[in-house]
C-alpha cells in the first residue's frame, strides 16, 4: 500500500472537514461537490496537475470525503490524499474530452450507489473548473437532488491560516525575497525580457538550499513603459530599454502556498512622476499597515490607504488587496475577502492578504506591494524586500 505524503497532520485535515461540515449544515447542504483544486487539496491533500479534466471531492455529512477523477490520476491521489483507497474513484479514459459521454454521468452513478444522490447538493457554480456541461449532466443524472450554489463555501473556511500553513508561507516569503534579489542583480538595458523571466523562474523554483519552490498560480507579470498601464501583461522577447519603468508582480510559492509581492524597477534616471508615485505609495502603505490589526474591518485598510492617495489627487477605483494562501492556476487569490470600501469582514489573527497598492495610469504603471499576516496584536509583512 502506498503511503501518502501529507503536508498536514490527519488532525488538521479532520478539523478542516469539521469546519466545512458546520458550514454545510448552516446552508442546509447534505452533499458538497468540490471542484476548485485548492479546496480539494485543502480538504484531502490531493495535489496534481489534473484540473484540466473533470475531477471533484465529494463531502458527505458523515464519513470520509470521496476523491473522484481521471483513472490515471488515481495513483496521484493515493500518494497525496489521506483517504482509504475505497474512497478514491477513477473514471475510464474514454470519458476524457469525449463529445459522447461526460465524467459527471459516472459521478451521478457513484453518488446514487452510495446513497448521496438526493437531498440538497452544493456545487461550486462559479469555480473556474466547473463547466456548464458538468452542471447540466449532474442535474439530469440526479433528479432527486436539489442543487444550490456553494461556490466559496470551502474558501471561507480557509481564510484563517493554521500555524503550519503560516510556516509554509514563511518559506514562500524567503523565496520571493530571492526572486526580487535576482531581478535587481540581473536587470539591465538590452537584456531580453524573456531571459529576465527565465531568471525569475530559476530563482522561484531553486528556492533556498533548505527548500525548493513550486509553480505559481499566476505567471510573472512584468510590463514596461506605457504597457505598464495594463496590469496583467506578461513578457516578450524584446530587450529591456533605458529610461523605462517595469513592475514585477510575482510570487514565491512553497507547497502551493503563495506570497505575492511587487516591486518596480526603473532603468536610468526616474522621472518625477515615478519619484512622486513612490512617495505617495509608501505613505499610503504606511497608513494602511498602521491600522491593520484584529478587530478592524477589511475596508479600514483600504480607506486609510486611499485617503492618502486622494490627498494627492489620485482616486483608486479598484480594491487594494485580497486574501491569499493555497492556490492553483489561474489565480492566487482566495476569492473571499477583499481590502476595499464596503467589505466589513473583521480581521482575525491568521488571515493573510496581498496588500495590492498598484497604480495603473494612462501611460505608465507602478507597483509596490506586500503580503501581510494579521497577528494577535497587529500585522507582519511576511517578506523583507527593500
């Protein structure tokens, strides 16, 4: 029998399952079908690049969860998930990308056989990995079930990190420090941006002598000059140019736990707008971080930051941060709490946020961000980058 290499204790997985079931009961859900790979991993330990095909973790109100996925990924489930083999169920490969049949047909059969095909069934309707066809197939195959939306039910159970999760994020923070250090060491006019990106990936994956890094849920974002007005552009093979600013939005990752951080590098002599942006962002960040502590609302950080910007005539319409932690492509956010006006969520110790203070102006951009941990008495910036 293969022994699963678990990243957390069985006691921690049991606690997560219990929290999820309490939330299920609160929403009158009898069976939860989880498609988000981060939620699947958080609940069971399952970790594999298999989210491009249909898969799920089924959470009943009693007993172990059930992993359901492609047959050839069952071996990965045996090596990473804690459940008994009888609760790891793979489907035949002729169901993969087939126009004639759908894996959810077999999931319906499985649920009915185990007495889980009736009552109120929660599904993650708005998850990236749950398709309209999957939903329609479940509805057709489970006529005795009533379906409700449980898109972020598990996500909300993840927002306060355990001590082990925080330890993994501290490792990710050491990696992001090395990534930005590598950029600062290597960047120069004339260097192809793709070569600089290769250096970023090298530092991200090599990590430290004690531990290596993992792939990020979001690829490096590093637009330059006027392109930096667009916040989500990646890289090309053009040379870096003098007298241009480039922001680097990247993340250190350890055991799928992310610590994003942005810095902006200007090649040549920065013009006054960059120097002013740096001053304003630093002042705003200081204001936001100074109020961050348990008991305040998420919006309080955003208001403190945005009030500074508005004194300088800058109005930031988008949010200034979001909850981060365990993530898979295509996004490292947890899709729950945002640092923005009207988000009244109370900060609690163990919450972790990407304090995203980027400015994207008409023909330039500037990013300087931090990942912060809410502590018992205040907050902590997890990484230390100048």
